[in-house]
C-alpha cells in the first residue's frame, strides 16, 4: 500500500523588525488553512519563522536580541498556531530562536504533530561571524547569537514516514543529509533565510538561487529522500532574502517551486516509497559504501595536506 504524504512548503514573505509574533502567527495560520484546503498532512515553515532575521543586527549585549527568542514552546502567542494545526490534523516544522532555562541560545526547529512536539533540532552549521564586521553591507552574526546545535541530526517517525530536520546553512553540508539517511530518513525538511548577496565575498547574484537548489537536489538524490526547503523571503528591513522554496523528490527533481517572495504555499503529493528504489539499488549504503576509506571525514575538521604534498614550498 503506497504511502502518499501531501506535503506543503509554507514560504513566508518578510517579517519586519517590529512585527509582532501575533502577526506572524496569523500569517502562518492562513497558510495552514490553505494547506488544509489542499489536503496537506505536513507543512514546513521557514527558519526563524516568528521574527525578522535578527542576526543581521549587531548588539554589544547579545541579551539585546532576547526579545526575538522563545523561552517556552508553545508560549501563549504560539498556542493558536498549535491549535489550528491540531484541528487540521497537519503536522508542521517550525523554525525559531530558542533560549533555554539555563541560558543557552540556539537556532532551533521542532516537528509538531497534534499535542506532541515529536522532535527538536538545533542548527549545527552556523554561518557568518561573531564580531561586528565593518566590511559587510549588513551583518550575519549567527555565531554571535547562537551556539552550535548539541542534538546531532536525529530522525523521527511521523505521519507514516521517517523524517529529519535541518536549518538553512546545514543544507550546504553533505554530512547533514548523510547522517540522517544512514538512520533511514525518507523526508528531510528545512527552513532558510538566505540573503541575495553573499556578504562574505563577492558572488554573482544568480549563484544564490543556483546553489540553493543545487545542494538540496543533489542531496535528495545522493541520499534517496524527499527534501523540502522553505524560505523566509523578500525585502526585510532593506535586506533581500531569496525565495525559491521547493519540494524535491528522491530523483533530485524539483516537483513544486515557489514563484513569489511572499507568503506562498506550494504542495506536492509525495509517495514516500519513491525513496525505496534509490535506497535499495544505487544508494544501497550497506551494499556499496566502503567506510574503511572515509575516516577523515569525521575525524579531521579542516584541510591537512598529506606529508608528501606538504613538503613542497
Ligand atoms: N543563511 C545563509 C545560508 O546558508 C549564507 C548563510 C549566506 C551562506 C551567504 C552562504 C552565503 O543560506 C543562513 N541563515 O544560514
């Protein structure tokens, strides 16, 4: 019996720095209403879906950004979103800034199904920098406001499938997907906030969208799983964030693609058993991988020239 999961990527347009959580939640509830009309079982919201992308701002005191963090989930302002999703029987991915009771700050996502927070993930690959960088047109201070995730890359059963989560920059690192697909992931979902200019070095604008889709399509294929990428898009306080939200099937093909940089729901009927062919043949890990040759991928962080190469000046 095929396992068809109607999945939605609920792209959100810009969230202004002074926009209330109630406003963001109301927009998300409307996207859930659209998702219900289209028979969705699962909806993926963006990274940091409740607030503007505040790592673009520098504050001497990192506590100055605490009003963008959630200290309880769901807090009273989030309860209407959880209630609407439960009423619609739609599971959802939510990205938000998490501050723990003992004062740790993470760029976090949760998978919610009914009354349950099924799973939590904390962003492992934090891009950008920790100190003010005057060379940049705007800052990208994720290394200032967040700690690297401490939960690894877990997977969970939800809506009849095995699902994992990632966040934004994680999608550029193959290790992200491989760890989850080695645990059986059939669906990997992620939200992103990606400026349309690379503030760390010049890069032609067209490459922002090319790289966005390249990494998710390649990884869907190489790990034989569905990948859903949902953008927070549009002009946020003078900073343009790319759209391009998409649903990608295990072949690597994009089966649904956003066409705006605003609130926009895209959906696809995903047959989870499409992942089986790749997992049982070309990417049958047990049959084909040769881990005896892969050691330094996990044991070495940066580049180290082999001794015979290092000798040349
Ligand atoms: N955003 C960006 C991303 O990985 C980035 C960071 C910007 C990477 C520019 C490379 C170039 O899509 C987040 N939030 O990680």
